[in-house]
């Protein structure tokens, strides 16, 4: 598809959320959204402030994925977890730096930036947030 | 709402190596036109999701019009992920009920065999947000597994109870000539198949495949002149929900589907309990109980236990997936909603042969995009 050029790759625009877990929080109902939003998806309010998610959360549950999707052939099996951040925001993402046996509902996790995949044709290395147990 | 359906046509779901996407579209479209005796329509709608990615083909409406010799007809494509087929039927109903069109041809077609299995997993994940779930490498398959785990935990049932739904689907597809998988499977086979994302086994998921289905939606005036078989579409509803299930107040609650179901049933003037059979959207086994519960067919947490008691089997009180649904008939993604509508049409016109639900007068068709981010529901009834 598109070769890298002076234009930034589409991934570049994603960095506030996928590197730093930044987004918009509704002033009215408190719901957090990834990225900048104009309208709260829960309550419809247009009063949103920029915010950042807390730096720890807890595991709700997880699955070990054995069927790879494209770009993850070399990274499967992998663990995908459902994480509740300390402010109550629910997130899903890869769990890293541990074996599935070390995890259970309630395990305390922290976000870390890791390599997600290598993008097909441009061979761009895509980084983003994963979660690891706090030791 | 009273739209008339005629000319229902399905191709066998398969890996059609020798047929292109235009071939599939044309074959199903022509079959529908020929069997209804209609030679011209006001609009053709194509339901398709991945033509742009897998075949690098956009503008499928005009392509189909050309293939069918319908040069000049209004033509466009409708895309709403896995629910594209039902969204196209919805668009057709809008056109006919507004008086803008007398006859609309809806053709759903998808050709997944141009991609690999890994690509298919990624393609299905395109229904999810690419700036979040897709970016972070979470497949829809993994999300379905997380919902499955939560469901089993909350309602204190076993994984085997959820894994029973594919058994029902294959039971029905074993005698369906247009189904991809014309054989039965046992619960043991399902739970002994490898995990794709535990607790989800391979045989609790679909393998996206090739297929096309078509149906005509016509006005009351024109319906008098078209050939049998015909049936009625008396209710239709659509609703969206938040894109990611885990962003909803309760990830196990498909509010969009509940709303779409309510709208369709209210329009038809019936209750969920009046429905004789249902065609569900269950690319992952867990979506079957979640759907039945959102539609008010089963109480929360009860659907799996009722399934094991036979309530949803072909001979049961509320048969589901009468030709095998997504699991047994196969999952040509964008076409699946049209398949389900034609299957209900076949039931209501006594053309279901070995899969006939005796005395079926009212059928409900459900179609979803993603894990409920868009839902379409249609109520079809027998002509009296």
C-alpha cells in the first residue's frame, strides 16, 4: 500500500492513547474515552476534559489466544486481558512479561509500552500499550 | 409495515475457487429475478463487507447492475459489518415503504476464500475500532472469549453448556443442501477441538467462506403480479451500540440488539413469544445465548440450559438456525443477513424440505455487526 514518505504514518496519530493512555473524560458522568472526543458516548454531554488513565489496574479476566491474526503469527499464543483501571475504566489489551498461570482475577497490572507488531508492507514497527503484573 | 418478499435465492456456501465475486453476485441475483418473474427493479442493493480489501473492488452496485443486464437501474452497496445483509434489506424496505421504489433487489455476496485464515481473523476484527482494539492487537475472537468467560462465571454454568449451540447448528445444516457443513457434530467433538482463544474452541467459531443470497422486496401493488412463493416482512428494526463491548455498562448486555428487536416486534404488532423460529447471528457460540437473552426469548443466564433441554432444536418449541446458521450453513460475512432472511422465507413458504419447521407462521431474523455494535432484526410472516 502506502510507502513511508514525508507524510507521517497513520499510527503516528494514535500516540496519545496507545503510548500514554490519554483521552477525554466526561465532566458530567465521568466516563473516560480513548483519544479526543467531542461528545460523551455514554451520556451525550459535550463537556469533556483531556485526561490520562491511572497507572495501575486490576485484571478482570483473560484468555490465551492460540489462533493468530495477521501480523501476530510470531507472537501467538499470547494473552489478552480485560483490565479495570483504578478509576473504573475497562480496557482490553495484551498481557505481557508473565505466564498465564501467574494471572488470576484481581492481579494488579501496570501499562507498559511494547512492540505490538511489524506492519506488513512498510515494515513499520508498531508500538503500543500492553499490561504487565506489578511485582 | 408491510413489504412483500419474493424470489429468495441462495447459493451453496463453500470455498468457490472457480467463481469470482461478480460471478457470485450475478448468479444469486439472476436466480432471484428468474424465480419471481420480475424483469426490472428500481434499485439494487449489494451487501458486502470485504470486497474492497480482498478483491480491491469498490462500486459493487453498478457492477451487479451490469452483470444482470440492468444498466440504468439505481445501484449501491450497503456495509454494516456482519449485519450488512440485514442493513441492505432495511434499506430496501425504506425504499419500498416510502414509495420511492416498487421493487428492490437485495443481493448479499462475500468471497472470503481470497484471504488466509489469519487474514480472516484480522478482517473480522475490522468491525472493531482500529484506533484502539485493532491497534493494540486484540482480535474479535479474543474479545468473544473474554465475554464467554464472564458469562459462564456470572451464571455459574459450564463451558459445555455454551459449546452445545454448534451441535444444534450442525444438526440442522446436515440436511441443508446450501450449507457448507452438511454433517453432524457431537458435543464431544466440539470440546475436543483445539482452543482458538480459551474457552472458545475452533468448532465454536465459523470459518468465513464464499456465498451469495438474494431476495426481492416489492410493494403491495406489484406483489399481486409476482410469482409464488411470497411472504411478508411485517417488522424491521436496527440499532447501534458502543463499538467495543467492554465500553458498555454491561458487556454481556447487547442493548442494540434488544432495541432493534423491540422495534421490529412492535412494528409487526407481536411479542417475542409469538415467534415460531429464529435465525441467529452467532459467529462465536457465546453470541447465541447472548442474542436469545437480548431478544427476550430466554431469561438471562437461561439460554444454554434451555438449549440442552432441546428447546431450540428443529423439533423443539423455538427452533433456531434452521439451516445451520453461521456455524453450520457457513459465514459469508456480508451476505449472511440475506441468507438468514431467505432461509426464513423458505420456512414461511414451505420450501425448507427436510428442515421445515412444521406450522411456522412467524420467523425472526437477527443480524449483528461485531459483538453487537450494530444489530438488525426482521420479522417475516406467512402470507394468508
